[in-house]
C-alpha cells in the first residue's frame, strides 16, 4: 500500500531551484532516512510533500488532501522546536489528538499514554514543557507527533540535540513504528545511524534525488563524494551495518 | 481546578455588576434601587437605575469582556504575551473615526454618528491590515501592518486636533479619547451588543486552532488547522469586538494586555481555556475600575481609560521585570 506518492516535485523560490523533479513513493512498513548536505533541500522536500509549501511543479498525494483528513494520515515534526506557552507535558502531547475530534475520548487518553510511555516520559506528565532541557523537550515533541497516531510520520532532524542513548532509542522506536505497518521518513545528518536503522535511504543533492535504495547500495563511494564531498568506509559486519567517515575530499 | 476558577470569576463579575448598579451620586438604598430596576415603579429612581446605571454596568461587562477576550485571542495567535488589541491598529483607527465624527459636527447633529464612525474606522483598519499583510502573510507581517495602521491613524488623529478651528471640539475629542462609561444609554448597549456577540462568538471558535499554534505555524497546519482562515476570523472578530467597545467607551488600554497575562498561569497556559477566563477577568476589571472612578473622584469625572492606564502600566512593567528575572 502506498502511503505517500510524490511526483516530479519542483520548488523554485526567488529564482533559485530548491527542489527539482523529485519523485518517490513510500509504502507501508518502511523506515526511510532522508540525507543530504545542508541546503540540499531536505526540509523543502518534506514541507512540499506535506502541502505546507506550494510546489512550482509536480504533486504529492498527501498535499492534495483536505487539511483535516491529511492530519489523520500524516504527522509532521518540524525541526524548530517551538513551545510557545508553559503548558504541562501531558497537555502538549495531547495536542496531537486535535485531528481526532473535539471530545476527549478513551482512545485519545490511550494514545497519549502510549506516546508518553514510548518516549520514556512517565513521571514528566505534570512538568512544565518550557522548563525542560533541550533533549527532554525534543522527546516531548516526538511524543506529541506519536500521539497523533497516523500511518505516516515525517520528522525533520528529530534526533538532533539528543544524547547517543536517546538517539538510538528514538531511532529504534521509529523502526518499531515502521514494523507495525506504518512508515517514517526522517531527515538525518548522522549517516551512521541512517545506515543502522533505516531500511531505505534517500539522498538529496542540490534539490535533486540522486540515490534511493537500501543503505548498502546508497552509501557508495561515488554518491558519498557527490552528495557530501567525503570518503567513508561502509561494511556490514557481525554487528550490523557500520559507517565510518574517513576524510573530506 | 479550572472549573473552580471559572466559578470564582463568574461570581466576581456578578458581585461587581451588582456593586456597579448600586454606585453613583444619587443616594438610593439597595432594596429600593433593585425594586425600581425590576418592577419599574418609583419615578426618578427608575430613571436613574434603568437609564443611567444599568447601561453603564452592562457596558462595563461588555467592554471588559470584549477587551479581555480580544487580548487573549491575539496573544494566542501571535504567541506573544505582549500583544494587545491596540497592537493591530483597531483601537487607534476606531478612535480616528470617532474623532472625525466629533470634529465634523456630525456627532452633535446625529447621536449615532460617533459610534458608527468608530465602527467604520475599525472596519477600514482591518481591510487595510489584510491588504498590507497579504492573504497568507505570517505573524510578523500582521504585527508590522498593525503598527503601520496604528501609526497612520494616530498621525491623522493628531492632524485633526492640530487643524481644529474650534477649541471646544478639540477638548471634546481629547476627553472622548480618554475612555469612559459615564452618561451612556441603553442605545449604546443595543448598538454594541450584536457586534460584540458576533465578534465574541468568532473569537471563541478559535480555541483549538490557538491551542495547536502553541507548536508553531507549521505544526499547527499539519494538525489540520487552516491558518489563513483562522487569521481572517481572528482579525474580523477582534475588529468587531474592539471597534464596538471603542465606539461606545473610547480608548481603554491595558485591559487586553494585563488580564490574559494575569490569568494565564491559572488556566495552565492553555490558549483555549484562557479565552473565557480573560473575558470574565476583563469584565471584572472594567467593572471594578468603573466603580473606582466613581468613588475616587465623584465630582471630577475621572476617566476610566486614564485609571486603567495609570494602574495597568506600572503593573505591566512589574510583570515584565518579573518575567525578565525568571528567564534563564
């Protein structure tokens, strides 16, 4: 089943091509990493796919939906971690239930509890969200997106600013989420984590999709040199995929 | 906890409303005045209660609730605790409309001219605002457009005062702009009520969208909130409520700023819960202030807007100071 179909997506802003002719489809059960150098168009691609940004050309199956229906299909975790008011952690996570109707129901409470537990936030429910540390706040916002309980989750650098254990916990949570027939597309800078946790990697370079496939096919010397300008070592050893950057070309 | 707060605020508004009905230069007993209000027997007392004190108390509730509600909605939308109805230029434009009505002499010949001109000013401000900030303009565009509209309206008001050939008209304008609920009639109530109700209903409908905006504009949109629509409803609602309030009471500042700020911690900072709380809180503050101006200087006609500014401004400075110290 296809959860997201993007065709020929092109975004031109102020005469600069931010995204050019990007096409791909996401099926159910995938944990997809979106990688590329800074300014390669990762955020633009996700926002245009969501319909938050009007493309100059091309289409996205999700963007075509009416806003309320879209919000039940896909959750979006922006990179900017904005929490405007000092609400409690539980209230913040509960915002993820907005697309599911006005009246608070038992399924709302269950989804909120599950999201809080998944992000290891038990005991934090009544804390004020704006007074948490950066990492804690990031986890609360991921929990908010999980509480939305959608088949598809798009996350923009969700693990930036988390410590190594939290990064791995979050990535395995995403993989587990994908294992339940849902799909995650997350922009990542850590190619090592992308190699270990993602079943599929999309590589963007200057607004174009230059590679799309399993980590071992995508992390090829030529693609890495083009997209990142680096040389790296990649192997699938006894401990799973290992990616080690070696030098800047 | 929230229900207790709402019950307390409602009780407070009811008490202050009763106190407002019982405050005034005419020395009338409690039972006598209430009886005159209800059964309409008692000559002059009936006149005082029904024609002077009742509209004054009703306008106190309406204007206060409108200002508190608009402040809470604007702060929620702009995600800025320093936002207030005056910020988007509606108060200033509304005042300009009224000033023009006084200056041109229309207000003297036609009693409805002043409130109608104030409303026209508010509507024009909104149209200009939407034109300046564009159909999909963001928060910053709206604030900047608001500042521009506000500055323009203030400058034009100053120009009218400057060119005023008649010193009496000029002083009437200045007094009107200070803001007051004295000498209003039931006609003012009926004029403002429909707009206040329509605008208030529009603002109350925004609760969920404002809650979602806690996470920023992108996240709110991804939660299914139609931001352009929310923005339009909010601006129109604020224009109707603040335009109507300014039309009947002049410019009354700081209520829309201080009331939401004070009540925010008591509702757990949730924007949707802050809307009704600020409406009640605003009504209580205006009723109390309007009682105070009658008690402090009964013979001098102290203006309500002057009192709210004198009490509100230092209080707000204190709040800013406190917030600054608490910030990490």
